[in-house]
C-alpha cells in the first residue's frame, strides 16, 4: 500500500477529518503544500491525544489555510498592540444589519419585545448588577468603563488607551481553550446623561461587531446612578453566530457571555471599592 493510500484511509476513519469533510473544509486541505499538510497531520495527532477534539482541529485548518469568507483572528500568545492593530485593519465593515445599529441604546425591556430581532435569529443577553451607592461610586464606575476596567480579567482585555468615541474601532481579546481570539468591534454610540427620567446620571456606550468577529450583533456597557442613590452596572447585548465555529459552539458561547457579564460586574465593583 502506498503512502498516499494510507493517508486517504486515515482521513476516512479519523473523526477530525470526518467533521472537516462535513464542514466543507477538505478542498482547502487539498490545496495545502506538503509542509503545511505534515504540520496539519501532526497537529491533529497532538489535539487528539490532548482530548481537545475535532473542533479545534478545524480551527487549526483556518489558521494555516487562507479560506475566503472564513476570516478569524487568532494569536497563540497574548495579542500585542501591533497584532490588534492588524486585526482592526483587516476587519472590514459591520457584519450585522444597519437597521439594528444603535438598538442597544434602548431599554432592555424594549429589546425583549422586539420580534424582528428574534425573527432574524438574534439572542439577548442582559445583566444588571448593583455595584455601589452615591455620586462618588458612580463617578468611579464611569471612570472604570472609560478605561476598559470592566474587561479587567486574565482571560479578556481591551487596550485601556482605546478612546470611547463613536466610530473608533478596537479589539476585544479573549482567551478560549488554547489560542487568544481577537474580536474586532466599533463604537456605535456614546451616551452621557444627567438627570434623565429614571436616573440622576448615566453613562454608557454600544459597540457593534465587524467582519472577522465570531458573532454578529451589538453590546452596551453602562453605569447608572438612580433616584435611590444606587449605582447599577448593566450589560445588554444581542447576537447570533457569524462563523461556523460559533455555530457549532453556540451553547458554549452563550454560557461564556453570561460568565463574562458576571466577571465584568465584579471587575467594576472591585474598581469602585479599590479607591
């Protein structure tokens, strides 16, 4: 039996290659040069032995093969400023419908009643947590958002020097399993209000996903001082998969969104109490 025939049999029986074939990735494997193919077989063996499974094998295909329409930004170590900048340059435009641009500026109750969002496949994620009381706590919480301390986790960050201004593009960097993911976004709007109908003061901003993000949608982070002198931190988003990786892993993505909101509230609370 020739080496080529042995390779074909391995591909037919291996679970990773079965999934790759199902996801129509095999044509891209066929176009790899010999060095890349040897690297691919080695990586498949490594991932299988480590128990990380076929899904990560498919991720690896995306890394070494330039697949049109399947842009994803990954980095094996914590992304540098230059790598984040390159991600932003390549990211392109918003990847969700313009009719939903700025929708997270609405109260959560109105988004929950929006049938168009659910009809178009978007899921809502909402969290509102008490993080302090009084004007001083509010100002500290506002400062935390303005310097991205709500991303102050060892597995997620945004460059703290990123200005929060409408039109600014940035990367949310998240560590998932083995690589860092760089998620390109753009600030859609900024809101800074004093004495609105239901609050003494509020500050927040919404960011929309760009091409190259695993999801399509928008997210708002906001801090509010209400009439009872309580300070609330709120995360509101709508999203849906924008890449086959998020399609096959969407239940996990939804759990991570809730976990992030919980961790983010803790980071804001810690920032308020630290000063």
